[in-house]
C-alpha cells in the first residue's frame, strides 16, 4: 500500500473541522509527532518534532488583530499558570515568566532596529527587553524589500499571524514557543499566492474549496512540546528532554559542557 500525505497539518485541521461538522467557537487539537529529516540541528531544533496543534472555527467578524491578541494572551496565561504549578510542585525550578505580552509587527520591529540586518537579530533584541512578546504580520515583504521570516502563502493570513517568544536566560536568546494565526480567507489566499508567484495553486483541491467558500474561517497554531519542556526545566539543549538523533560532534560538545542527551 502506498500512503501519500498531501497536506500540511494546518490544512488538514481546517479540512477536519469541516468534515466532522464542527461549529463556530469549537475546535480540535492534535498531539503531533513528525520527522523533519532536513532540519538544521542546534540547541532548539531536532529532526523529531512534537507539537500540540490546535484549530478553531471563527466568524468573518473575528478575523481581526484584536481577536488574535485575545487568543495569544489566553495561551500565555495558560503557559504561565502551568509554570506556576510546576514551581509549587518542584521548588527547585526557578523559571520566571512575564505574563504581560508585548505586541509588535515585523515592520515596527525593523523600524525599531534599523542597524540589525536579520529578523532573528531583531527578535533577540526586542524579546531580551520585554521577555514575553508576540511578533505579528510575518510573511510579506517589509519596506526594506526583505521578509522578516518565511511563511507559506496558503495557511496563515500574513496580516493576522505571528510568533510567540519568551526570553530564555539559559541560552540568552529569544525562544519561539508558538507560531499561529488567523487563516487565509479567499482574498488573502489570492493575494498571497500571487505574491509568492504560485497562483496556479488556486486549482488544487484544498485551495479551490477555500476559494469557493466551502471551508470554515479558522484560527490555529502549534505549541512546541519539547521546546516548552526545556524552557520550564531550564535546559540548554532540546536533546535533554526528548530522544532524537544527534551526530558525534554534537554529542562531544554537549558532553564537554555537562549536557547529557537522551
């Protein structure tokens, strides 16, 4: 038997909400486990990916920045509550979180740090100062002609999406915990496919169904399980909380720094 996976999880979730008869205000989540064989490995990236992915049906009227920010604050509140419970149960844990989320667009971030050349450099500078931040509107070109970061043109609306970061004191970096957004509607899909030069995708089954109004409006995203665990536990490498594959050089460097990979 030949099995072919033809959609990203983001597209599958939206189709599943339609197929299973979900209604506005209701949604689903998945315990996603996958292999990304071409992932560039470092302290926070592994070829084994484990995420909680979620998707919820919304109305056209709630396709707004304000609603996106409302959901982001709810996610941050849940993460902070979990961290507080962990610290009560295990007093040796010392991770502290900033509950107040600072929101900024990728263009505002570029304007704020004109001397920093990459999106990751600007993320680090901003999150170091604010500790909990949500960087919005990722995918389109900035006024500089560059993109803050890459995004597929056919799931998030680039005007209504973003990445959630916490400041990781152990690694001294901005740690992305979640990527999420309000999904494309008909207009956003056409606009973004054209911007990426792939308007021919409009004839594919998923895209055609969306353009014909056959799919619900949704919001969704993913939360990295292992990345969140390493953050709570103040670990320096994702391999300390998940079992994956690491090359000999990574094992050597980690051993020299008293980092023990699973």
